[in-house]
């Protein structure tokens, strides 16, 4: 009931002074031009506090992605860990459908088998980071109830702020989303487990431009208990011509 009243008030105020609805804003985010294919080299730093000192674990992986303009798929991606040696070859295969559904498969070299990520496992940590499997999925416009709540500046960048409540089963009660009005990219997200209980915050610290495409260059996922994960793109190649066979279970087990 509180959510419905909140949405109604926001929609009323939005109709008076805001030319874009929350639906319009998220539509622009999802429809930003993307490369047909891309390869990204990414560095992860998993930061924990033990006995008052920071402990950092470093992971490096390569992500292959192919976006689809037609057909049932929105995109397919394959993330393959390269460093350290103990996790080398570990992979995550993701198929994101245009209807909002996402299928994921996880591969551990030690087990030499592919495991399907079940819906009940979507809340589990991805490789010990502060990202969970659900964070790596793709949401479809219409999967959330949306409300515009204002305009704010983050590091001098104009952002439109909206609230999103999932209509279907989710780890989160809601998300507060800041959208960069220049690039129409997400600048920040706060994740809530309850109405006022914040779990963690994702902040985009830097954007990079490559061949006319803009993407997050560095992001931090920070939990309320002090744990955090830094993800940074070290190299990005666009429109490299990836074949569909790369995004298959059979290719997932090759390393």
C-alpha cells in the first residue's frame, strides 16, 4: 500500500514538472547503442577488513559478449577467469532473453562439469565477490514498478533518480537508481532488502569511450558492513566478430 501511494504521488508530481517518466528514463538506458560484439579484460579486487587491516584478493577475467538485434536473445556473454592460477578456467555463461528471462551456467575446472545456476541460487555470491548472480542478469523494461523521485548531481554529473520495485521474485525489495543524463548510463544503485534496509551500493566511478561506445570503466559494489568489490575494465574491444559457438556449454568447458 505504501509503495502504491508513493508511486501515485511521484507520478502526479512528475506530470506537473517532469517531461520524462521513469519508464522513459529506463527505456533510454536499455536502448543505448551497443556494439554487436565485444571483448573486455576486467580486473576484480575483493576487499575485506580483518583485524583492522584491508585484505585484497585479485581476480582477472575476460568477458566475451554478443548482442542481438533480432530473434529471442537480448545478449549472450561468457566470462572466463584468467588469474590467479587457483581459479583459472572458471567460467560463467549467460543467455539473456528479450522477454526478461536469464539462463546461466557455471563451470569449475576442478569438477570438470557445467552446473546450471538455479533460481534459488540467484542470491549467492559470484566467485566470493559482493556481486550476486542476480546482479549479473539483464532486466527487461516492465519487470519493475518504476517511479521518478527527483534530480541529483553525482561528482558534477546530472542524474535522474528513480525507484524500482521488482514485480516478480527477487533478492531485493527495491533499488534506487541514478541515471546519468549525458550518457543515459546508470551512475549509481542502492539495493534494499526492506523499505529502509539498505544492503549495498553500486557506484560507477568512471566511464570510458571506445569507438563511439560509452561503458562503465570502474565500479565499486560496497556493502553496509564494509566489504566491497572493485571492478575495472583494463581493455575493451568492440565489434570483433564473435561466433555463436563461443556462447555454448561445450565451449564453456574448454579452457
